[in-house]
C-alpha cells in the first residue's frame, strides 16, 4: 500500500518545487500539497495521512499551531517540520509535537530519506503496531530528582554548561530529547552529535533553560513509581550498560566516535521500556503480571501485550527523532543482533554484550531474562574469544564495588 504524505507550505513556488523534486516517488507515495494549515486539517479530517511535512511560518495558522492540532486530532501521523525560518522560540515550542526537523533548502535525498524513515518499516502487522504505538508518544520521563537538580542548577547564575551536561548525561529522557534537538537540521551541524555534554555545549544554557523550565520538555512522571515501575533501577541499569559498552569499545581499540556512540546507545537501549510504561501504564502493568505469573522474559511479555518489544519501540522512536543511525541500530537490535549483517565490531556489538553481561551480573537465577549473549552473532564476528576479557575488564569501579 502506498504511504500517504501531506506537504503544507504557504509558498506556491515551494510546493511546486517539492512536487518536481519528489516526482520519482509517485509509485511509492500518495502525495498531496496544500497551502495552509486550515486546508491541511480539513484534508486530514477526510483521509488518514502517514506523514505530515509542514513549513513553520505561515499566515493564519503557523506550523507550531498546526502540529499541536495534529497531535490532538491525528496522533498516529508522523510530524516533520521543513522550514527556512530559524526561529528558536517557534522551534522550541514544537519539540514535543515534532518527530524531525529539516531546514530549507533541503536536498532531495535528505528529504526522501527522512520521509521514508518516517513512513516506518514494511507493512507487517507487527511493524504497523510499532508505528501506531510510537507516533502517539512525544515525551520521555526523567527522574524527579534529576529534574529538581537541573532546575536548581539553571537558576544558579554561576552554573556552567559543563555542569548542565553532567546532569543531562545521567538521564536517558533528557539525553534523548537533547540529542533529538541538536541533531536536527535546525542547528545545521556538519556531523551527528552523540555526546550529551557536547550537545549541551551546542545548545547553550539559554536554550536548555527554555526546554526544561518553559516548555517542560522533560516531564516528571512521579506516578510511575506509584504504579510500581522502578525508574531508579532502570536508570542505574542504563547508565551501567552505557559505561560498560564504552569500555568494551575501548578494549577493542575503537575510535573515540565509536566509543561515544556505544555509551549513548547503551544508555538509551531501554528507552522503549520507559516510553511504554509512561504512555501505556495499564498495558505495561499487564506485562509485569505476565512476567511474574508465567515467568516470561520482558520481551516475550511485551510482545504478548503490545505486539512489539521495547527494543523496537525505542529504536523506531529515536530514529524518528533523528539520532545517528549506529545508535538507533544498536538500540533497535540489542536483543536480536543477528539481524544485522555487518561483519565488523559496532555499537550494536558493544551494547548487546554490555547488556547481556549486566543482566548476567544482576538478574536473579530464577527469573527469565531477555539478555543473553548471542554466541552465533559473536562467532560470525570472530569475537567469542573476547567475551572473557569483556566480562572481567568492562566493569566500572562502581560495579565492582557493588559485586563485592
């Protein structure tokens, strides 16, 4: 089935240019081009679109207002900004309602690849369920204690950007949103940024303050704990896995860039658990019940309830947000690395191993676990003999103290 894509821009010449640019895709996409937000909403009331691509500054209803209405009326639609107006205030208002930012002029390949990624995986029942779940999510919860800490720091005149980066790096919700924004075309960087501290430096204190204090991009989800979700344990596991993945990469003499990708991917690898628990609490409670009563692994229970597991959810969401491909791939496939055909050590290798070794270290013996080392995958890479070194030498001092 063709994907339906709606383009919105008040400049008729821009719309004609988009039509010419994308003509070769008419067999894959059913495209419509309209010149106002009001017309876009009217068309969306008549037919369901997979993707909306809108300009930002438009008379009557601007892009921010249009996106807010689309979130409310058609949450299943993927939302992309394509704008030549670098208005920071407008962009920041759209952080929660936008999956991706593109800047005019946008070359045809960038636009095509972004929309194709937004359209999502092939039309299997599982992947359609994945897209349906993910497109209706727009925020990740952050630990309340970290939220309070960053608010206090931002109100302190002596706070440096390094201080802010040190807080952001502790929290996967903050990290994901910061990386989403800094890697967008709005900032026009020549290379992808995977380090939260570096991202904070690009954004600057004023922008981060707007994100955290004004538009509440990092929502607090105190009710997760009241529902029995152990947010602190998830954050600790995420941080430990990120640190361990980076150490494994260092043991393999990986480049600094790859080591950074390993850390961020390890830290974000369970993002899907967080967004499922935050956005679908009743269903996630059923997941936990299945794990207890049927001794199912988390992935198996998630598949039973949602039709997909947390790895797919996290990978697709962060892919929509424009995080670097190696990071997204590591998140999406950390429980099924054999689906990747690359013959080389990668962020996926490090995160898969780090997650398995962390679960090996911490999981009770009588509880089914998701993460076990995939020997077939490691054998194909010629890395099975490295596992002992990773196991013994990738623990941080904190982990070693905990173990002892």
